[in-house]
C-alpha cells in the first residue's frame, strides 16, 4: 500500500466516521455515494490546510472548499458537493434543519474566477468536469476508479489539444478511434483497456452511447509480458517492517485473505451482512462450496469492486 493510498484511506475513513456519527437519516445508495465522496474530498481539502479533517469543518471552510470545486469540477458538481455538505452540517448541528449554506450564485459573486496559473490546467479541468458528469450519472462509485478515469481523460485531452481536434466536450467518435489506435501502437493491452473504459464511461454519461452500447475492442500491438506479480512472504515481511503496527496488520490481512486495500474498511461478520448471490450468463446461480474447503475460521464479508459483497 503506497503513501497516496494511505492518505486516501485516511480521508475515506474520516468521512465514514463522520457519517456514522452524525448522519442517521435514510439515504439512497446514490445519495450515500455522493455524501461519502464529497466528505472524503472535503477532508482532504481541510488536511491540506493543516487542519484536523472533518472535525475542524466549519461553514466558512465549507464555502472555501465549494469555491475550489466550482473552479476545478464545474458548477453542477459543486452544487452536488454543496448539498451534501449542507446535509452533513444540518445532521451535525452546525446548521438548523431549515438553514442552508450559501448558494452557488452567492459564492460565485463573492469570488471572481482566478486567473489560470498553468497552461496545462485546461486539460485537467476538462477531465475533472468529465469525471463529475460520470459521477452524477451514477456510473462510477469508487474514488479509485474516478481517479483512474480522470488521469486517462487528461491524457486524452492532451492528445486532442496537441492534434488540434477540438475539445473533450465536443469530441467525436472519429477522434476517440484515432486516440485508441494511437494508444494501441504504444502501450500494452491492459493500459489500452483502461483508456477505453474511461472514454466509454464519459460517452455513456454524456448520452453518446446508450447503456447497452460499448466501444469496440482495442487490441494492443505491444506484446504482453506474462509473469507472477504476487508478493512473496519475504517481500510482505519487508513491507511490514516499515509500517506501523496497525498498517502492518492490515497489510497481512490483505495478503492472507486476498483483499483490496479499500475492502479493509468494509469488513463485516457474515451474520451482519450476507454475501451477494452471483449468477452465470445462463441465469443459474454460481455455487462455490470448494472456496473455503478444509479451512478453519470465522466467516466474514467485504464489499468491493462494483459494490459486490463477497465472503
């Protein structure tokens, strides 16, 4: 687990703790996802200001955060963040139930748009706005996936700009095909798929592709190098030797149980949450009685990629 992932987990845990402590109202899965995403980003913003995460959140600091959101991800996404923080403050008691945060229009009036500091910010801004659109459409729930999409779409924006092909907002399928063909000649298969998935998610969110439509497969010209990527027990011990006791335990748990890093935050006893039923393409249910054959121990579940809860 690298330093970036550690920080990300800290912000997500801060958001999770705040929601569990103060937000008891019933929320839809989409509302819960937006609240979690927003509070994680708000926590990161506060920590960047050398403050103690959401414990130090105030209305004034929330307005500063929303100002930043307006300039980086656009008005529509900033309004989602504003509503989520307003709900959090009402739940925590910072605002009365009938009291609202300043509107986006009021925040804009008090803060004229800053001058662009770097020429490359335009590509990053376009990518951030595209990711906000993807999030609003409910296509991506994971913070990690959002970050991957943002990085891929920024590279796509750079390609569009370098070749004078317009901008991401008005990109055509022909430009998409040209970019993917360019990547197929320069990167491996998995990286090609990553770019394709990011662009496909954006086209779904924008309505250029219907939900049952996908971009055609991309085949890389670069030969794939196959080999073991798993850490050996000795390598895991070396990593643990440089971690705190808590993180060393989390690392060992991930290694022994095959967990993704973010799944550590979702561990529940199996009597608290049941694993999801899974089905083959023909509609029959997948049965895996062999999965834990001849193994002792307690059964737990985690919720991971795609929202799947598994044993």
